[in-house]
């Protein structure tokens, strides 16, 4: 079983943090996911018609992450929060990327609700997952660059397990090792906000929407929440 830990220094710096952890076991990524396809198509039609636009850096949801990034030494206009980068790409190109059904699902939910989202293949995770400030000695291999090794800056907030960093700059980019592929069957998805009082209900709505997309293609799904008040949670295993 894998536990997530929100370390005290991060909780103290960002007391409004709430992270939804949605776990899917027995996931079947290779089969058709018609509801995800429909969700992507609907978003793209709305952008094309000009009836809806992704949140940008003037939106309070994105602005909060820019402020957080600056607080730990990251320039958010050079290294953008995932939801910001995804929204900018969507607004420019008019389409969302198609990776695989599971990744496409959390991308659709992320951009629709203006909240960062990511995922980890739990079969590739080593031990528990910590959300903490890096000391700079940790290693990170970026998604899509299996031959590259980076080291986070000291003080940068990262997700990390016993083998290395899983996400740099809190939610900028995921690691190659724990990426979700068509063969992933045990996956935890994370949705995040820094302002629970303002966006807690929105986060829970987004988590429920993601569950709706995942449930027809999994043996079992569940959700739990990580926060300063509940800084450790354990997600279900494959059994």
C-alpha cells in the first residue's frame, strides 16, 4: 500500500492546500472510453465557438500557483504549472493532446475546472510518496526523456518516493518512471488547490467528474483527500 505525506513545512507555507487522490484499480486503458472522447470534443467545440476559454494567469486559480512557484524560487512564466501550460496550449491550438484514455481524462478535467492534475502508475512507485521541499540531491527523469537526469533546486516543492522525484515544481512535470501508459492498471490521480475555502467545492466536483470517467473502465475506484488537517492518507492497493 502507498501512503501520501504532506510534510509540515509545506502545510505551514500553504495552509489552504487540498489534494484529491482518486485511485483506480483494474484499469483498462486500451478499451474505448466514449465519455472521455465526448468530453474532449465538447471542450474543443466550446473553444472553437468562443463560448468558453481555459483559465489563464489572470484567473485566481492560476494566479495562486504562480505566487506559490515564486515563493520556492521558480519563475512560473518560464516553468508553468501544468494546468496553466495545458490551458495556454489549448487556447493557441484549439485542441487538447491525445495521449491515452486515462491521461486524456485527467487533462479534460484539469482544464475544465482550472485545477492542476497529474497521475502516477502505482506499480512503478517505490514506497510512499512525500510532498516536501527538495534538498537538491534528489534525481528526476522527465516524462518522455528516459536518458535525462535532473536535480531539483533546494527548496523546490516536489512529489518524491524512495527512488526519486515524481513531479518537479509541485505540479509542473511528471517523471518518466511513473507515467501512465496503456498498460497501467493501478493508478492514482491527483487534483490540487491551494485555496480550499474558495475552491474546495470545485475540487470535489472535479474529483467526482474524474471518477465518473474512470469508473466504467476500472474494477474499483476510490477517492480521499490530503490536507494540513489530514497530512497522511493511504490509497488502496491492487487486492
